[in-house]
């Protein structure tokens, strides 16, 4: 609101000072930054982030596979700890699930056994479920979904636009504050020059 009000200082007025006109131009520049520059920067940033994330999502979907696994037995505490250290990405996907020992066959035909989060609780030996692995059977996290990539790109673009708008408004406030400081200095000097004669008859003659 103050940015828009500063534009009104363009109006012709006998009392208008040069700093008022400069402040009006600063307010206009800040308004353009908020209404045009910030959305443009947000759109460009969102497009770039979306392109990067969509490429990452495509690569992950090509490299990661959903394969069937069979429960062998519940994992002991020592195996749960080692499994968490060996597969941090899998642990992040389900941090509160019970760990189990399972066997699975990788897309390349190799057989694997390891500690993974249980798909259901309680899990019983022989239960079947599916896990995400790479082509060699190593546990990986779920691939990025394209719709999630769009959401994250939109949030990144919005954050960039807000940052640019906030930067423009911050610069405007700093400039106005500096102008006000200079005005007070000039007012103090003028008062110091005329103050001793204030109220005296014929002081201005």
C-alpha cells in the first residue's frame, strides 16, 4: 500500500521537493518489481526446477524397479541397526516400520537377501510384498512422481517470486528511510539558521 501511495508524489504541487519525485520513482520501480519482475522470475525458476525434477523422475523410473519379495523372518535388533546403516534411503521411506529379513530376485536375475521395512504389521514368514530396487537388486527409495515434481517446482517458483518482491520492497524502504534522514538533517539546519530570529519583529526585513 505504501508503495502505491508513493507513486502519487508525482502530482504537481508547489511544495513538492526533488526528493519527493525521486521517492515516487523508487515506489514505481518497486511496484513494477512486485507486479512484473517477481512473477517473471518465479515462472522462470519454476520452469527450470520442473525441468530438472522431471528429468530426475524419468531417470529414476527407468533405473528403479518394483520387484516381489518374500518374508523370511523378523529381523533381530542387530540386523535392524545394520540394515538401517546399509540402506539409509530405504529407511527414510518407512522410518517407523518393523524391520524384517526378506529375499528377492533382481531384474538381472540375481538373488538377494537383506533387512527391509515390513510392508504390513505383523509380518509372517512366506508373506509376499514388493520393494524398490535398482537393476542389480540393491534397495532404493521410491522414484520421484512427476506430479510431485510439478508441485515442488511450483513451490520453488513461488518462493523465488516472493523473495524478489520482498527484495524490491526492502530496497524501497531503505531508500525512503535514507531520504527521510536527509530531510531531517536539512530541516535541522534550516531551523538552526532561523531559530535565533524566530518571533522577533522585523527579523525577516
